[in-house]
C-alpha cells in the first residue's frame, strides 16, 4: 500500500501525518502500533477525548485524523464539525463501533472521507487510509454503501 502524499496535501513522497483519537486506550495502542509499522505514515498525536482532538488538530494541522464517535468531553461528530472549520484540509476517517445508517450518513455529510467499523478495522483500516489519502471515499462493507454515490 502507498500512504505517501501526492498532490495538494504535500510534496510527493512526504509522510502522511496522523492524529489517532479514541478514548479506549488498548484499542488506540493497537491501532497506533499497527500504523507505526507502515512506511509513509507518521502518528503525530494520540488523543482520548473530542475537545483535545480539536485542540491538537488546530495546532498540528494533520493530513488525516482517525476519529472515534463515542468520546468524552465532546463526541466525535461534534469534534469533526469543529475540525472541519478550523483545519479544512485535514481528512477525517471515523473508526467507531457505531454502525447505524443515520450516524454513518451524518458523518459523511459533515465531510468525513472514511468510515470504518471497529469490528472491521483489522481488514479495513489500511485500505481506508490509502483510499482517503488518494482522495477517494471509503466505507466499511455493509454500511449504507448503496446510498453513497
């Protein structure tokens, strides 16, 4: 897989800078451990609540934010709305347990480029990151895929 940035986000072959946001530390650690093994990806912050996610995004201006929905202080949907305002070039992939069609659609409508269900993260996360960094949308199989498009 190729995670290097091309085009408007960065110079050719520059690292994709990520923030990982999840309040469940063991899951966050597993995700970060997996992503650190991928050339082209650089985790610049790990965050456990929505308010801190907004602060870190505004300060660090990442290329990509992996964002849970069920977060303390500020849920992921509300955090994403603020991040879109503050750092419009940052791409967002929701990585969450939430799979209701209404929530998935709301997340995509507010500008998220990807949506991965945690139960599918082992198979879907890297393809989702690759797709989103290349300017494509990614949604885990079985989630309202028929209505996207």
